[in-house]
C-alpha cells in the first residue's frame, strides 16, 4: 500500500524556537495533505488542509502565522511550528491522499515536546 | 455543524466475545473510515465505506454503513488480545473536510 513518511518522529525543543515537520508521500502523488494534532488519549483534530501549489486552509481557531504549512510539491508538505511554547507540545500527524483516491494514508506522527 | 459521535468510548471485553462499536455522523458524508491506533503510534487504515449498505470484513473485524441512518458500525467477532487498541471512525465530506470520532479504547482481557 501507499506509504507516507513523516519526520522527525520525536523532537524536543526549547521554548521560542521553531520546529519543522516533514510529510512525504513515497510512492504516489499527494494532491491533498492534512495536518492533525492529537492530545493524549484524545481524538485527532484537523488543523489544516493543503493542496499542492496553493495556500493551506486552516480550521477555525488554528493560527496560520504560528503553524506554517507549505505544500510546494506533490510529494512533500511541511508544518513549521514557529516560536514554540509548552502548550504546543502534542502529537502531530499528517495524512495524504492522491487525486481521486479513496484512502487516506497517515504518517507515523511526530511527538513534539517544548520545554 | 459537522459532528461524529462514537460509542462506547471505553470497551473492556473478554476474549472470545463479540461486540459492536457505533459511529453516528451528523451530516451526509461521502465516505466513512475506520482506523486503528496503538499507543504512541499513528493511524492504521482498516476500512473505507463508500455507499449505503456497504459491508467490509477483515479477519475478526467487520464494518458496515447505513447512510440513511448516518450510522456505521464496527463489529468485533471472537475478540483476541491483539485487537486491544483505540479505534476511530471518521466521516469525510465533499469539501475535503474530515471529522474524527472521539475514539473507542478497546481492551481485550484473557
């Protein structure tokens, strides 16, 4: 099946620094990618949807200046958490779908811890 | 408002027993997904249901969809310990929006 690679799997950073998370579709072209956030023992919350070559669509309450999303190619989307704070600590998951595809493939997730 | 309600949220089962997880969604959806998540891991796709009356089975898991009732079920047959995980349903909408249920944390006991 299709594979989505997410990197890094775990990152610890100091408050005020920026962290970039990469999401790559390895064997298909991902026209649409999604970024989610998951708190411990809770469900996934959609943060934003990005289509290749266009600006991401952010969900209500998600700060687009804080969570920068770039989907510059059909195989790569990045999420940058700018000026991270401890409350940004969470599990971030990306997913990707090819054009016309039914299935959504998930990355392995990134555990972000901000000290 | 788009809502996906899943129940139960917690489920403790004995091995060998059967049980059903329910997923209700508030607005017409064009696809219904079921996922499994193990602790600290990402989501594993189990089923995609596209049409009314769709039924899919994989091993001890069977998923069904009733679009008129806006209800999907995940049925577990003769549970085994390896099925212990959190199961999520998610409804997809035409505008690329996707909403997840709260998840059902399943524990299968010997």
